C-alpha cells in the first residue's frame, strides 16, 4: 500500500449526536449558552463603539429579550447586538466549533481585552438542538449596507439559508421545541432556569410570555379639578394637589415599565468602598434566600496576576438544625458555572456562602467543569490567603468583634486548620478559647495563668452541665479550664499536640489533681487509707458485679463530694475513636474500660459504708456508683431505670 498523508475529516452527522447528548450534562443549559451569545453580541458592539468603529444612536438601549410561547412550544431569544453578515453566518454557524468570540478577540487583540467576552469555544449555539427539532436564525449586521439573513435547520446536520426580512440590527433565534422539552416554554420553568444561570449577566434580560392574557385597559376620563382658595384680597390661589396628582401618575407609569429579570451589575463587580453594609446584606438575602443576617463578609477584588472578584459570607450556623455545608457559586464573566467546585474552593471554605467570579478560569468545552490546571491551584491559594488575612486582621484591629463572632466561626477556622496547612500557619497565633469564666484567652495566656497548678497540662471541659461537679472543684481549687464543646475540638486538639509536643490536653474528669486532695502522711495514716481502699474495692466489685473495677479511696478537701468517676485521657480518646468506627461493625467495648471509681474518705456516707460493710449496704454502693457515673456521662437506658427505681426506694425508706 502506498504512503498517504491528509487531514482528518469529521462528518456533522457523526459528531452532532455526541454534541446533543454528551456535551452538556443538563439540557436546561441551552438557555445559558444562547443568552450568553446574545450578551457577547452586545458587548462586541459596545467595544466597537468605544474604538470608534460604530456610532451609537442617541438614547439607544442595549437589551436581550426572551419570549416563550407555551401554546406554540417555541422560545425566541433576541438581542440588538452586533448581528451577522451572510459570510459570518457561514463561518460561525455552518462550521461547528468556530468561535466568533475567539475571532473577534484575535482581530482586536491590540485594542480591547477579553474579560467581558463570555464565549470561547463556539459550541454554545448547538446546545439549542438538545431541546429543539427545528431552529431558525434571523440576523442583521451592524455594518452599513448589510442584508438580513434567514437561516434554519431541522436536526442540526442540514441547513437552509436565504435573504431575510429582519429590519433591525441584531439576532433573533427561534427554537421549536421537541416533545421532551416542552417544559422550557413554560413561563415558570423558563424563569427558573434563566435565574439559575443568567441572574447576573452583563446585559439586561427581559422576559415575555407571548400567550399571557392581555388585560383590557379601560380609558377613564379624568377631570382636572383645580381647587381654588381665596386669599384675604379675594384673589384665587391654585392648590398644589393637582401637581401632586401629576407626579403620582408619572410614578405609576414608571412602575408599569417592564423590568429586567437579571441584575447586570452585581455587587461583586463594584469596589468595596462603594458598597454599603445594607447592600451586602440585601445581596446575601437575594442570592441565598437566607434571612438570617451573615456575621460578616470578605469582598475579593483582584486584577493581578489573575482577574478574580467575589464576596464570601460567614453565615450564622445553627449546627443543631442547619446543614453545615454552605454554597459558593462560581461564575465566569457573570455567567453561572456551578456550585461548590472543589478545585477552586478549598474544602474548608465550603462552610461559607458566597460568589466568586473569575474570567480566567480554564473551563472545559461545555463550560460546566474546570480543566486540570495548576492555575486553578493558585486561585484556590489566593482565596485561602484572603480569608486568613481577613480573620487575622479582625483579631488585631477589631478584637471585640472577633470574640463576639468566635463561637460561630471557630468550627470553620479549626476545620480549616485541620485541612489546610497554609491556612493553619497563618491562623495559629489567632486561635482563642473560652475559659470557665466565659472569657476568651489564647493557649499562652492559659499556660501563664495556670502554670503553678495545672502541672503543664491544659484542662478542658466538653459539657458544662454534665461535668458541673468537676468544674466546681476546679473553680474551688483556683484552676482554670477551656470549654471545648464542638465535635471538631477533639481532632483539633490532637493536631495541636502533634504540632507541639509540649502541649498536653486533659479533660477535667480524666484524673484528680493534687490540688483536690489532702496530703496523706506516710505511716499509719497511709496504711489506714490502703486498708479502706482494699476493703471497699472488694465490696464494690462484688455488689456491682464488676470484677475489674478499679477503686481508689482518696481524702478530698471537699467532704461533700462522695464519689467520682475518672477515665484517663488516652482511654477516653480511644473509646471515642472506637465509637466512630462502630459504624463499620467494630465494638467500642472490645478494648475494655479503664474507668476508676474514686471514693472520698472524708465523706460521711463513704465512712458509713466502710464501717458497715458486712451489713446490707449494697443499695448505697449501687447508688454511689451511679451518682458518680452521672457526673461523668449519661447512664445507659437500663441503668437509668434501675437508678430511678432505687432512688424511689431510698426515699420511701427515709419517709418510714
């Protein structure tokens, strides 16, 4: 066989089914593509006007119209932009994937920039055939002497072109919907899709339902009545109410003027200095339909080394009811791309709500996902840096506000530290903790204030109600503790310990510090305490049927405390981890329990049990153990039932 060379050819009948079925994941996206094309046509004309190549008509208003007809199952998308000549229709419509935007930018690359041109690939128009059996184009170029063009195609693989009858500049595209897509001519469905993708496109979009009933306007005759008053000299004085009536009529006429369904100048396109607090809140309510005010926000505004604008809001999250996942909407030249694209938005920022517009994003051909590009990582790092700068700046300059917001933003910051090393490095000096007095302190502050009594440990509480007995003992001993009540606190403190081997966190019920105990002299006193420990250990193990129960008898300074339960920090963390793995079929109890029952030798009830250990004191042993356990953790269902029944029994005996 002889050697041959040539160019690959692609037949439209082969590639078109792929475009129709696979190019876009959602068929409703055709609205975005066709409206984007219309916006581009207008943007190009504006740029030509700026460059002196087109003279605008005084008072001319650029606009884009979407007209649906549920009865005829049609959609019209009309713009008064640059329009197309016959040759341009042949070039941009008849040749698949020849981008008019790219050609325009290439032609005027020295005179303009591309940041406001939306299209790049030239495939957007063909999305129409995902929903339409037949598509027509009527277009008239802005160029003097141009003739209008009519183009139509059924199925997208064959077309007809002829001279059209359009008399106004711009392009009108008509979609004759297929049977599966009639929904897109429904007014409410159409508005829903347009608002999803086109809410902030840079050209005003007007929507019309061609089949909506026309209200009959009745012309009512209006009599102009001018009330006159007579002054002291008998001269008539004209009443100003007539002028007010005319002003009111003008206002009513203005109210009836059609309004665009989009906002061409969203808040993120403005400079932060030009935005008021109320505007930020209003934008938040309108975009996210959240009527709880955000805590604060960050306005991103960057031109170099890439173009990025946006607003990130810190919402007030009620973790008991609300989802902790936020919504960050990604835009490209004010065109909606997707929510929560993880390549651009760092994972921990997904707790926020906001909008990010980056024209420089390397999108794939359908503009529905990102190309895998190192540039995207730089954008992600920039966003992370701006968030960290905002938070650290607030700590330095607005510390009172920072503390006020801390309970709401701390889960987000801690999650960010766990997930992002660079964020952690920037925020590590600005992590604060609430102490038992409700004041906010840093770890160095805590260490300095408790260095004499904390034994190089950082004590913390996870449940102020459940652990109230321990908290009271800490307060009496003059030892402070941090309040860590959120689920994320446990992995966070583990990370802090890994980063700094001098840090050792211990929950307040993990052990009894020496500050709570009386000193026991060596010799007879120590021997007596050991005798009590051995005797009570044997008794409680027998009564409770817990052969491995560890019992300690200590002389606590507070004689009102009868019993307590402690669990070592290491054991408790292991149990917590096993609970997490329980969903995979692992039994948290397989590692046993190292709970220690602490009995106070100075307490009268404990002394009574020791002195009468040979008598029937089992009810007191059981009650003491459950009371100690209750101050440590909730009782299991069966244990709680027995505890209530036993309490009633004890009260009945006391009553008798």
